[in-house]
């Protein structure tokens, strides 16, 4: 399994969720399948099985590499750069309804 070189204090922080669902989908009235949260800034976006893939779009726009499965906290993370699952030191608690 590939190793992640991006697990550090800058890219994996305790964060506050930016929204109670996918931030962009809530603004446009779209829907999502699962949520992901950026562990660098707290942006909440939808997964790649969702029509708009906002979590991946957030990575491409910001280059923040580590995201977490978020609804409910799924206990795993993903590094977009190294394309590997990562062990997170903790999970981000949900901030309210996510569907």
C-alpha cells in the first residue's frame, strides 16, 4: 500500500465543518451521496459518487491533500496526492443534519 507523505500538522487539523451538508450543493439545490471534509480547512463537499464531486473539486482548487469520510464520521481519510487511504488521529464530529 502506498504511503502518504502529507500527514502533518498543516494538512491534518481539527476543523469546524463549513456547512451541514455539501457546501456547494446546498447553495445550488443539488443532492449528494456521501460527504467528505477537508482536514486542512473544514470545507464540506460531496463524494465522487455524487453528481458534482465537490470534495475533489475542492482539492483541485486548493491543493489541500487530506479529506475525511464525514457522514457519519467514517474513520478513514484519503490523500488525493498520494492516492491512498490514511489513518487519521481523530474524527470530525458532524455539525448537524447531513442529508
